[in-house]
C-alpha cells in the first residue's frame, strides 16, 4: 500500500502524468502511440521508448552510465514529441536533465539542475511541456511554451506540476502544493490558470492532482484525496487514498476508501467523463492488496485486470466507443517504481508491448486518426 506523504505523492505524480488525447470522429483507422521505457536485459541501462501500433522506437540520448524515461507523448502531423528525463550517476550525486524529443532529435533542459519533463501538449503549432525542478529544500513548478519558461508560484512550500491543458489562449497546469513541516508535510491538490493558483483541497489532509483537462467552460482535475480508512504502517497511522476528480472545484469520489486508490488521468468525450487509475483491491500479498488497473466511466468502475498480479493504469484516450488505457501489468511489488510489462488495453483487451522477460512501463497514450 502506498503511503500518503509528500515524497510518495511526488513519485506518484511523476509516473502518472496526464496524457494528451486527440478528439476526432470514430470509425476510421487509428494509430496508437504509447510512451514509456524498457530496461536492458543485459545491462543496467533503461531505454526511453515509444511504440506505434506495437512497434518499438528507441529514443536517442547519451547512453553510458545513464538511464532515461519517457513520460508523455503527443503527435502533430508527421512529428512525434516525447517528454521525459535522464539520470546520470556520479560518485558524489545523481544528475538529472529534462529531455524533449521531436522525432529522433533530443533537446536537454536544466543539465545538472534536477529537471524532469512531462505532459507535452501541441496547440496551434506551439509546444507546451511541464517542467519540474528538484531543488533543496523543495520543488519548483514550471512549464515551457516553446523556448519560454514560465514559473508557477504559490504560497505553499514547494510545488510540483504534473499535467497541462490548453484551451484557446488559456493555459491550465495541475499539480500539488505543500504545507506543514519537513517531517510532517501535507499535499494540496491544485491547478494554475494562466499562472494563478487555485486550491482544490484545504490542507486538512493530504491530496494531490495528477491530470487536468478542459471541456467547454468546465475544468476537470483528476487526483487522489487521502480521506479513506485509517491504516497503520511501520507504527505510523495513515489514511488510504480515494480516487477523485474535481469538476470546477467540486470533488467527485470514485472509490469508497476501504482500500487505497489513485486517479492518474482524465478525459471528457461526448459528455462522458473517463478517469483511469489504480485500486488496491486485488489479492493479498505480504499484508497489502495488489493493485488493479481500472477506469471509471461516469463514476462506474471497469476493471482491466483481475488482481491476481500487480498492475496499474496511467493514461487514457477515448475514440467514440473505444477506450484505450495505458499502464503496466505484472508489476514487481518489491520495486519502488512501475516495473513490469508495458501494456495498453483497448476496450479491456490487453496488448503487451514487450514480453514478460523485459521490465518496463507504459506511461502515456495518444491516438491519431488516419
């Protein structure tokens, strides 16, 4: 079971960023793009990868004593954009740099400054991408529009940006602020509209926002509100997460809090609200329930896995009556990040993107009409 304190909230946000959706009429050919990573079967390297209709494309970056991850994917015409980051281990510290790929060409941001990129969106030929900087004593939320960097500020103690949406001239960014002390931090689910912060929770309990989408005049934010049942871990007491989305600030709870749950992505299509995430109601393993990948359509849960193995869902796209969800199946429950079989589900049917001998994860899905 994941614990509801700020460090793990940050980790959850990083691996469950919002995934951009293309909205077009159904009943034509669809190309399915999925971004994530694959671990080497012979070395310690991790390869940033995207798949187009199941065919893997390994993204270029400076290999060596490094690893890289792809977090978000968007397609515009013939161009494929992927946001992610790389890590380099040195004898004294860990160096990260944000990476933005356009096709097979990578651009680095914030070398040595703890930068990670996620949630890439293309709107009117402008490229937007969320940027997170890990700087002691906190984190800094930013986004990029082409070559311009925009700082997102709030009165909380450090902010994490996780997801971005563009509607007309307005830019919306979802994320999490922090209050409390370093030893007892509390996350606040929030979003920014054109740089102005709007809190969705009041800090009376921890919460975080993972994804944002705008439909007409309505702003939808998906995340996790830690209002569930109480449990004890290593002698400390916590509350379980409740999968939640906020519509114009009003919460809609998708799980009942008896077991932990997280919402990672959201999309609105033809007036229906789709949210995907993970519910910890599978088989019991070492005192904790296994994660089950699910999505909700208008609040009704649809399980994608049966709970016999660990799984999680990270991204969702909808085309007419077809629902696509990206995630990770057959997870290693003892590893601290999503490490299993990169997978996407179309209408509940799993498509594995690697064989089970190759660890990896699928973090983002994007569909394109042909």
